[in-house]
């Protein structure tokens, strides 16, 4: 295998961009129709006289995490700088089964780790120390507490929560009756962190909780609401109870459920910001050059990183075809290029792209139900969102799976993901 193909494959890593690879960043605000999202989030934090709790949503792969990393950088480099804990919730929880106690432990654990790792601020366990013995008795076969170090102790608890459903339920039963006390304990630790941060020139603390948009939505046992509604509606008072600025990602399906207005009101938001797709084609199916050119820029920056020429990587018009197939999803573009490389060689041929397409289409065909296809036909004809009580569940599933994509340029409209087959075989 040549060194070139390795460099190219690695350059098209679909992972969200961090500050150390900021040269790969392309500002897509204008072609998304979401101009100023990062500034809007940052300004609400900077200008508010009270602590804020904000929500952000959007399709997976639309670039939410990259934008939130940009928000982190902006807040930390502002004149009155804030320390930002970027909490990647997937590190500590099972996205198939998430509830507030899991989120609380993940937030405190990652905050303690990042403060120690980046600023050598070592937080004291405080109230948490009093509970170690009880947790040890509860989880004697699962968790070992060698000391009362806050981050290390909570790491053991979060590992048990993520790896074992039975242990997860036992921990929740243990925490639930005293949830408010655990929130108080978390706020004691947050208060200590803010005092220590002030000594190092920071004007406060912001916690960004990413990955909650990826949580699996399913009916709660014995209830008429979903797991997402349970967390973001029923647990709102707890999610917003931490005494610092907060930003949570939320599943896009909830933004299109009958609970959307209720959720926005609960969090005192005029609307829930959505990171939409980049418009590659217009509603009428015509090419949209501004969006297309930004995606070409995304590719050019990756090729520069790989020290590769476009003609070495893409055969004929394959590059443009891959951009169109992405549907305006940055991560999907990277995944398509990688999949095409893995299934063939360089330059990427049309046959390699077609193999990658077939794999994704087969996956969609296996997943989609008859009720989904009826909605897909509606989207293809009208590009509109016409939900009824009967098909509400199927609409949310299509948005969550990215079979239907949302665009907000000029007006809000919807399109079928180019990778969904024309009709179920």
C-alpha cells in the first residue's frame, strides 16, 4: 500500500475538528443559512446577567461538534475569558440508555479531569467522599475505589454505568432518592472550580455537553413519552441546575416533535438553534454553486494536508459526484471518500463510489418501514414537513437517521438524502 493512499485516507478523517487542526476549518454558516450560530451562543453567555442553559441540535454529521469546538475556542480567547469544559458524554454513558444520574457523573468526572489536565487544578471530592463507602458496598464486585480522588473515583462509577445495564440500574436506584443532594455536591465542586479558575485569570465556567444528540430515542417503559422527552422535559430542572453556563446538544427529532415549544419554553429559549445541512442543490434540484464551492474547499484543505493533488485522488468527475451525494453533510462527505478509498485504490473511480453507495442504500432499505416510504414520497414531491399525529413517530425516525435532511437557506425545506434508494427493493 502506497504512502499516498494512507496520507489521503487519514486526511479525510470524519472526526470533528479541534483547535490543533483549525487549518482544515471552513466556515459554512452562509451556505447553511445559519449565519452567526457560534456568535449567538457566545453572546448569550457573555451578555446575560444570569447563568444560561442553552440547547443546540441538528443532523448528526452536520458539523455541530466542530461549531461547538469553535465556541469553546471563542469563549476561552475572549478578553474576559471563560474556562470551557467540553464534555463528550459518549465517553461515560451508553447512548442506548441515558438518564440524568449518568449525565451528572459524566459532567463532574470530565470537569475534574480537564481542570487537572489543563490547569493542574485538582478538585476535592467534598460531599462525594461521603458516598464512596456506600457505593463500594453497592458495587463491590464492579468498582474498586483505591483512593478518594474525585476524577478517579467517578471514572470507576461511569465505567460501571456504561458497561453493565444491571449495574447502571442499581446506581440509578441508589442515586435517585438523593438526586438533589448529588446536584448540591456537584455545585460545591463547581463553586470550588470557579474560585480556582479566578486565581488563574478566568471569569467563569462553561460546560458544553456534546453527544446527547446521539442518544437512542425509544418509548420509556410504561409511559407515553420517549427517553429523549424524559431527559430533556422531565429532567429539565436537573439538567439546568448546575451553577455555571451550560450548552447541551439535543436529538433533532425532539425539535420536530409536539414537545418543541414546551422544551424551548422550559429552557427560556425563543427557539432551539438547529445546525442545518449545507445547500448543495436547490429545492428544484439545481446546483447551488456557493455551497458546492465550500465543499470543494473542504476537500482542497484535506488534500493539502495529505500533500496530494486532486487528479491523484479523484478520477474524472468523481469529486463533484461525491459532493452531491453528501447532501451537504460534511461528515458524510468524509465517510464517502474514505469508504471509496477502502473499497478500491487511487484515484477513486466511479465503480468504487458505486460500491460505497450500494452499501449505504442497502442499510437504509433494511431499516426503513412501509410508513417511512410513504413520507419519503411526500418529501420528494413537496419538500415540506407535513406531520400528523399518526406519522409523527416515523417523521422523527427519518430525521434522526438522516434519511430526510433539513435545509433553511432562504426558507425552511426538506430533501431526501441522496443515499436513500429511490424505493425499497
